[in-house]
């Protein structure tokens, strides 16, 4: 049975403020093999590590990332939701995260936030991040991912040495072969699109499979059986227990996967039909 790598989603974000140094340090303590992070340009051209294009949800401030310098962003407290346990959490720069990756020889999945909604402020973001990764001598440790596959192809052309991972929410036809057309190293599917057949076909094409975001131990057991290469999770401690064989409870992954798939399909149906009510 293939043992997957544990990629802590925005750090150990179930237990600490997402995309902050406390979350990354906790992930290391919980035996994560690496992190998944998100990046944006600041007003002064630095690269900040944050999921949203604004600071509204995760900090005590308001406004777009692009309207602040990195120094100005560091004046805000990014501990929202964890105030009692983490009284202070600052937004990190990409350089700070590269330092901890280098120190512990970790894997780093950098998601480039490059969509139609923010393309005007993300131009050149992948290339700038790749230059820092090269400067830190971490090219072999890093995977660049995005839902914008055209942008990843462009990044691969500009920086042929980088590894790329195709993020996707809807299923892809012949995903492994599709990844080859984009010269991608990995597929990063939403977990409901993962099956043993899909994983096997991707591996036959020489493509790695790292699904997101999996916090249920039964699903982790099932995907371990499927042979996925990595699991992106908010709970690296749970993922480690499953990989070590220490997780309690019966196997029920297929039932959980079916139930969660139906749940997400219903959520999408409800969303699409909202204007008809």
C-alpha cells in the first residue's frame, strides 16, 4: 500500500489561524510533510501568504491585499476565530514560509490566486514566486497549483524547471492524459472526483494525485487504499494517525465518499436554483 504525503492545508488550519506561522509550526509538530498555501501580491510588489484577496475574513482589518504594503499588512492581527488560543498572528511573506520549508526540508504547494476576478493584480505572480523558490534552492520541493490551467502552462513555459499541479472542482475526462497536455506534474482534484480507477490511470500516465481537502479519517483510509500520492488536509494529526495505522474506527470510506458527494451535489443544485425561488 502506497503511503501518501501529508500536505497541511493553509497549515494545521483546523487548530490554528490559517496561513500563519503558528499554523505552519503546528503542522510540522503534527508530522505534516509539507504545506498548501495561497499567495497574492501586495501593493509594494511583495508576496503575502493569504487565501482571500481581502483581509476581511481572517484579520481585524478591512480591505484588499493589493491596497496595502507588506509592512502595513503586518500591523493587522490575523488570528480571527482563534483569539483565545493565539492572541497574535501576523500575515507571513512567502520568504518566511520558504525559510521554514527549507529548515525542515518540506514539500510546499503554492496556489497562485489567478482568476478572472483578480487577474489585474496577479499578473506575473507565478513567475515572481518561482524566482524566490529558485533563490531559496527549493525548486524540487515546490508544486505550483491553480484552477487556471492556462496560467500554469504559461508558468511552465516561462520557468520550465517548476512542477505544476492542476486544481479542479469538476471531474476531468481522462485526467491523467489531460495533465500531460499541460506538462503538469500533478492533479489536485476536489476529493469527490477521486476513484481508484482515476488514480491508477493518472499513475500510468506518470502523474501524481493530491486530492483536497480531506479531514475525515474514513476517507483518508479509502484514499490510501486507492494509492493517492498526497492528501491535502486541515488536520495533519488525523492524517498522520491514519497513515501510521493508529486511527480508530471501522473502514467506511466508500459510504462516506458517496454521502459527501450527494451533499455537495445538493449544495450546487440549491445554489443554481436560488434565483428561481
